[in-house]
């Protein structure tokens, strides 16, 4: 992209930090709003992540109840405050969350490295207002749900991963990025089985997001966050493996992974002596297909 075109694009959009200030949100609230699809972003053609169109800021400012309504839409609560919103004991709230009936939207690790799950206050209010959920909020837990809890059911991490994957896919700008988003939830051993070609696997790794930052790399907190990010349920792993296999086929058809050129003796040629072929150039995000293209494909595939 030329400098003049890039400058023009920056004149019609702004950085996430500025957008958060313009909308009266803390940065964590802004990031969650983007995560939930409430704030639209566009790729930064200069390679700086994503930006927010100024027209999007105008749209949000024009909504009824701005800015309080937007801030309330992304307000999160922990277990204790969530139980108060549902008017149930903390123990019942925890049981409902473990059963997957309440889906966390994010998590953090406290100073004891215990996982603290956070929930959208707005979703909890909707859950409480649904008459179909009334039996779950009062009286005894149904026997089939009690048996799941007795067998150790806890779907909080799995449900968070599913939600996080949706966010990663919305932010993906091309087939390899979409494949990387799915791979982010799989153990490297699983990825190696599905993508045995080392060049494809290395290319996929470039687009494989890491877990949300929790502590310094290699620290116990970071390792715990990585475990939460990695699928551990057999059904979940099977679904992700199938989806990754499809995503890699699509990415390969769109643009093969770069490989070193081979000399006459079959050995890789020196990069200092030979310019890379076009197929070796780093992949540029597919702007023409982007988020809307993925949404159309998702609707047809039922993903």
C-alpha cells in the first residue's frame, strides 16, 4: 500500500486506545466490546493490528443511552456478584456455570494463581428473566444434572474456549489466519499429527495466537493460562481437529506455505544468493475475503 493511501486510511480510522477514550471505555472494556463484536474494527494496512473506523465511533455515539448503555453491555461480574444478580447462593451459581448453563466471557488469575471466571452481567440478567430457567434457580437440581456434577463436569473452560475461538475467527483476515485461530486451541502434538509437513506447520504457527497474557512467558501463571487455552475434552478435540483439517486444506488451496528453493543437488539454496520465489513471500492477509467472507462461509457450513 502506498504512503498516500495508508495516510488516507489512517485519517478515516483511529487506534484502539483513542477509540476507547472517545467512547468513554476503559481499555479492558473496549477490548471486550471488540471481542463480543459490539465494536467493529478493520485491519491496519500498515501492519499495526486493527483500527476503528471513525464512522463506527459515530454509530456508537448515536445509539440510545450512550455511553452508559455501551458500558453496561460489557460489564462483567465474578461468581459472588453474579449469584446476587440471579438471586441464588454462590454454590448454586457455581453449579450452573460448571454445567455450562452460564458461559464465562473472560478469566484472570488471582494472586494465589486461582482461576477467576468472569461473566457478562447482561447475559446473567437475561438468564434470570427467562421463565424456562426458573426451575434451575430454585428447588433441587434435576437428577441428570446432579449426576453430571457428581462425575466431575466442569464446562467453564471449554465454553470460554468456544467463545474465544469465535473472537479469533472474527479477527482473522485470511485462510491461514483462520487455520491458526483453530490451531490455537489444540496441543502442538495434535497439530503435528494433522499437519505433518514442517513448512506448512511452521507457516501455520506464525498465525497461531497465544493465550491471553497472564504473567511472564514460562511463568506458572502463563503455563496455567496455556492449559486453559488448550482443549482437553475428547469431543472438543475431535471437533477442532476436523475443523483444522478443513481450514488447512482451504488455506493450502488459497496459497501454499512458503518453502525454500532447491538447488540442483536437491538441497535448499542459500537465501543470501537467491531471492525468494513469489510463493515464499510472507502471506498478506486476504482483505477481499476477510470477516464478511468468513461469516458467509460459516453460515453455509454451520460453524
